[in-house]
C-alpha cells in the first residue's frame, strides 16, 4: 500500500517558520521520526519516503508555492499511481485555535488558496486533510500578512507536541483507516 502525504507551504528561507508552512514543518518532523532519507528536489516538489507496517509513505513538500499545490499533488498521484483515497494533506487553518488539530475526509477550502487549487485540479473536495490550527489573531484584512508571518517564540515552543500528534494522525490514517483515525484523534 502506498500513501501520498503532502505538507502545504511555500519554498524559501523567508517562509520557513511562517504559519502557512506548518505542513512543511510536519513533513520534516515525520521524516525525522522515521529516519527517512533527506528530502530531495524532484519534479514539482521536495520528496522523501519511508516504510511503516508494510506501507510506503511518500512525503511531499510542493515547490509550486501554495496557490499551485494541486499541480504537484496531481503529478505525484499519477506518477506513483496512488488513488485519491490514499492522499492526505497537512494544512494551516486560521479557523482553529493555535495547535488544535482536526482530521477530515473532505470539506470546503475555507478560503485557503492551497486547498482551493487542489480542489480545482482534482475536481472535488473528497481528499483527507489534517487541519492544523494557527489561530486568527489578526485584524480584518490582514489574514495574508498573518499567515505569512513567523510564529512567535512562545508559539514555536508549543508546536512539538501537536506536530507529533499530526505525525501519529498520518500513521493512523494509513494503518487503521480514515474513519477510525478521525474517531480516535478528533476527540483529543
């Protein structure tokens, strides 16, 4: 069984620790926890993989920038012959409090340009996603500035545990299935 796990974010050092890049940060943590080889630049993404309980996890950090994330996901789904049911996207979400997580099997883009593009490319919203809360501590009209700004030091200090939980959610998604993983993790 093969799975495509995609962390959304933007490439470049200036975006590394921004709220919008929490997907990339979770991919790095997941790769580290499972001693995956270093991410390498491949077509449309930085990619690595690891095996766990007979499953292969292909980790992707698209290089297309957030607004074209669907292009990278579609390419790698075709290249690796991975069905949409085996795709999981990790994305920042301003509708959730900082470090709060929700695993979902489908849903709207919620105004998130990365999800919007994925849904345009795939033609539907029926793909799993981990919504990683980054809070909404911004004034009206400053949403873009907020998600593209760095986490505060206090917020960074609290990210390790929820990023570990996101990694556990990824493994559960692949080993016990989406429904059971949602029942297990969304209660916490």
